[in-house]
C-alpha cells in the first residue's frame, strides 16, 4: 500500500476535527443542501433530489493533515461534478467564471476549495460509508469527500454550498497552523506558508490529544 508523503496508516477511522469534544450536530428531520453565491437564483436540494443524480461507489483512503490515513474506505454518493454541471451551471449568467467553492456544515465548519479541485473525478457528496448510511461522527447526513485533498477540505454534515468568482475571505489566514489553500495530499500541501516536512512533527504531536478530545464527543461506538 502506497500512502502520500508523510502519512501513516491507522486502524479504523477515528473521529477527528476542530470540533474537539463537542458532539456532532443533530440531523434535521428533512435535511437539505442550500446552494447559493453568484447564481441567478438560490437552489435548495433535498436528500431525495440528490438521490435522483447518478450515483457512484468510490474506494478511497482518507488522509488527515495531521499525518494519519484511514485506508480501504468505500464511499457512496453523488459526484460533485455532476451536481455542478446539471444543477449549478444552468443558474450562472453567461460569462460568469467561478473560481472558488465554499462548503459549510451544520456544525458551522467551512472549507474553501478551488473549483478545479472540487470538480475532480473522485469528489463526492457522500451519504454512505462502507455500505452503511453515514453515522453522526463521520458527517451524517451528507458530507463532501475529496480524496485527493487533506481531510479538512471534506466538510462533514454538509448543508450549504456557495460559488464565488474570487477567493472568499478566510478567517484562519493568520493562524499559525493556517491550512494550505489547495491541500493536495500528493504534493504534501499541509500548511499555507511552511513546507509539509517542516510541520509534520508539530501536527503529529497533536494527533493524540485531538483524537482523545474528539472521542469524548462521539455519539457512536468506536469503529
């Protein structure tokens, strides 16, 4: 098994993220994804609407920026590229050039991606993992899955997607651990300003404490 530079395989798929000890948000009775930004009109898609799009199963590892990788995962959902081509492009004014996409979760977390990265062939809006509906620890009811980027791009509990013609403001841009704008795992783009090799030891030192805190907020049995 070949992993991206600086990554190490772990057993299972731990709950991990900036939420730390906070529990996952409750799943709405009728979950939807709001789609906005520079469109001629806003769009709201229900889970049933997404189910009408062509579906895909995708075997892909999950790579955390901290340096661990969960391997052998099987995701299922709607390709983001299909959603964009069929539902978003018809709502763009002629000549509009989208450059960035903002993904927001029910927990308030946001990630920003270049449109070209979001349109990669393996990017999904996923609702199933390893043959089961997503659980609350891993993004129920819907989440972004972008295997070619570090996990912080793959927003969980996805509820809103916005399209922009320029880079949106990033509140974390001055953080000492500011995330790389593209976060491509095979380029080891972990940090916005420092080479991946430099920040590896710092990030790895955070794995244990963050994993322990994240587990405290879990609503699921350990996998």
